[in-house]
């Protein structure tokens, strides 16, 4: 080993031959968290009395919704009870991957930090779309795959049937599919033994310049950002200065260590090790998932591959219901962004809704989670406008516009409009093939292929515009398949489409908040539906109010609100002056809640009813 006097590599803290880095791939509810709990218990890292269900899911929302949003890593010492390596303590680093489609990039980085994966499938449910999508990712990363059926204690379990399905998928013998119950602990020891035996030990160059990959970073209000890394080559030591290779920013390593599962400081991390580090930065955007960390002194010159900037896919306007809460909303978003590199926002004003923000999200779950956190943790009442995707508009003169808000869709001579597309994987019992294809067809889908996983279960692949699935696609899919279908999708680029902007005009004035970008063929239906809805919601005025939907200057739908000044005194015969005054005051009160759009008074509720994604917003069909 060529050692120079200035840089003498210390031996790695753990012999890489004894390290196994793995993750668990599972569909929501197939029992990943429960299995992780059992592993923590069995390896003795969490004492029995401290054990609580879903130990690793720390966020309240995660716990309530039973979903895992942020990945965590935990170090488990395990001496195999039999077979190879028997009695010798190995270090198993279990990396918890987020399960949802919105977080595919984070999943891919977690997988890149591992050499193997436990493919966990509910023995009563079988393989689902998410399991499959993540399995493909694992295969692309050349990970060793340990197939496992969970919940075999359930009376409804069909281990024979699903072992066959799993075996077909990963190319092994059905007898090699492990059967466990994460609930009772049955088979979990054997699973840990299999991980030691089948997941390869990490290989890296111990005396090369340090290279560590960030697979997660989490903001902690006491300690600043906690960054989770996997060391690939060399080593990182306490107190040294490090460099983030994507930005060139340098920091001092204030603390480095492992999670067992609480943080345990160490002197350093060597080849193959997984742990955390703290540099004192206060914002996760300074510690980006996928980035490579190296030493400042004699650092690496080539970063590890696979780094990508998080890219918001879905945008929505968030407005406080009470306009005076705007500063609180801004502060809350600032705080959330510290922990969420994918969250982007900028101030936006709407004639209808006042001051708010246009916020970018990775997908719909991400949107839901952020909105729920704003409402719950920060006590804000919000209106979220219907989500839309990002369009790329090229004008005939060659200028390009990126449109994240329909009201910004450019006027003038447009050459083409591109929209993002995804590759969707749907898994369902084969009896639903017809209804699934019909749904995808109406959403402008292109069939890519179809495979039978077993006699009665089928995998259907489609290319679909993201805009067509961001709204209620999943709900529709569930209702058309009685809840049996599962869906996963990943962005695959963009396509040129015939898209137009539909504007809504009230008494000749355009109402920005109601503009929508739709496919040419859907524009008419959107226009008709919206003007009809507005006619119901807007009260009569002192003059006649036309409501029009238009593409450019071409009107495609129209309704009219007839003129009448609502005579609140109409039913008040006789001369009870105090009662009349009371009614007139009440009318005045009501008017305060009206917004003026041009010359038309529109009740706030009308905007909320039309715009809010909860109540059937613009892209709902
Ligand atoms: N009967 C039985 N139930 C189990 C078993 N493993 C998990 N469960 C139950 O299945 C449900 C889902 O388990 P979780 O561990 O939360 O599933 P998960 O995969 O972590 O879910 P996400 O975090 O949403 O991805 C819970 O109600 C568990 O108690 C098992 O082996 N047998």
C-alpha cells in the first residue's frame, strides 16, 4: 500500500469482508416496517422494553399514514446461527428506502448504497406494481436479491402460489423463497443468515481518495442537517474538511458515526461503511442526495455516477384562506425547505385568492404531505389550486418558455408545446384488463406492453402524459378495479402535444386563476363544465354578466347570469323598520366576503369550489 508521510490511511473500522449493505423492497403495507422492527429486536440493538411499533418511522405523518417517507440507515450486528460465517459477528447495514413513486430518485440512491436487497412480498397479496418497479431498479443496480414472503401466519396466505410468482420473477427455485412472519418473528433469523450468505461484501479501494455517496439528508432542529452516507472508497475522518463534489462547497466534519439506531459518534468511516455525518449546515440543499463527498485535502477528482438535481414535476398554488396568514405561510415553507431539497416555491398573486405561493412538488403524495404538514404543524388553513405539470412552449421565433402556471402560457404564435410523460406500470387481476385499457386510452395513453405474472395477474405498461395522471387517475383506477390494481410510474421525458390554454372571462375580464392548459380535444368539455359551474356559484348582479370560456379570442362556451339586484326586502311586507335594517346590514356583511373581479362580485366560496383540488378542480374529468 503506497503510504505517504502526510497521509497514512488508518485501517477501516470494520473489515469490509464482514459488512453487508442491504435494503428492503416492499409494496406499501407488505410489512417492511414490521420486519425492520423484528430485525432491530433480534440483533439486540433495541431493547425489548424500548421497542415500539415502527421504530424507524419518526415523522408523525408517516406513522399515521403508515408510509415511510425518509430513508434511514441502521447498523445491525449479526452472527449467523448456521452456515457460512457461523458465529462470526457481521455488520448488516439496513437502509430503509422510501416506498412511494414520488421518491423514485431517492429510492435509486438508497439502492446504489447497497449490494443486496430483500424483496418482501405479502403472502396474501402477491407482487404489486411498486414492488416490481423497485425490483427492476435493483436489478439495474446489479443487487443480489433475497426473495421473501411475509405474513405467512395469515389464514389468507397463499405461500405456494406466490412463491412460484416470485421465483419466476427473480429466476430462482420456489423453494428458495423464504417464508417469514414479521409479526411473530418466524423465519426472521434465517432471513438474517441469508443476507450474510447471499449479499456480497462491499468492495472499494481503501487507500484511494475518499468518496462517499449521500443517500439521504435530514434536517434536525438541534443538530442541523444530518447526512447519511455510504463510503465507497477511502475513508472519512472526524474533524477533517470535506468537499461536496457537485457544488464545491467545503465543510468541517463536526461529527461522524453510525446509527444503532440512535446516533453513535465514531472516529471515522471506512470502505463499505454506512453512517451519518454532521457539518453544521442548516439546509438540506447543501447536502444533496446523490452527491459525492470527498476529503478537501487530496480529494477525489471524479465524483461517483448517478447524481441528479431533484426536479419538481407538479405545481400547485397554495394560498392562506385568511390573507393575513401570508407571512406565516412563507415562514412555514422556509422551514420545510430546510428538510426537503425537492420543495421549491415562489410568491404568486391571484386576483381571486390574494397572496400565496406557486409550489413545486415531486408528485401528488409529496404535495399532500407538504400541505398536510403546513396545516397540521403550522396551523394554517390553505386553499390548494388543482395541480398542473410543467410545459415547455416554443414560439415560432424560437424563444422558449417554461410554464408552471397556466396563466403564464404565452400568447402569440406558438410552434409547439411539450409536456412530461411517464412510463406507468399497472398490476391487476386479468379480469380488469379491459377497463384498465379503456381508462388509459381516455387519458391519451400509448400501450407499451403486457405480461402475465401468473394465470390471473397481469402487468400492463403504458406511456401516459403526466398531466393525465396527476389528478384523479389513481382513484379512477382503483374504482374500476375494485381496489385491486396497483400503479407505479417514472418520468421518461416529454412529448409534443396539441395543448391549448382555456381562459375564463367574467363580463369580458379574464380570470387568471381559472385558466387551464388542456388537450385540444378536452378544451370544449372543460370550458362548458366550468362556465356552468360558475353560473351556479356566482349570485346575480345588478347587471347581466356573461361567463365565457375562450381559446385565445375564440369563445367556446358561454352562460349568462341574468341581471337582478337581490331584493332582500322582497318578503318583508309592512313597516317593521328594524327588521328591514337588520336584513340590509346582513346583506352588507355578506358583501365584504365578495371579491371584485373587474366589475363582478364573486363570493370567495365560488373560487374555492372551482379551484380547490378537493372539490373537483380544473383537471378533473
Ligand atoms: N399477520 C401479519 N401481519 C403483518 C405482518 N407483517 C406486517 N403485518 C401488518 O401489516 C400492516 C403493514 O405493515 P407495515 O410494517 O406497516 O408495512 P410497511 O410495508 O412498512 O408499510 P409502509 O411503511 O407503508 O411501506 C401492519 O398492520 C402490520 O401489523 C405479518 O407477518 N403477519
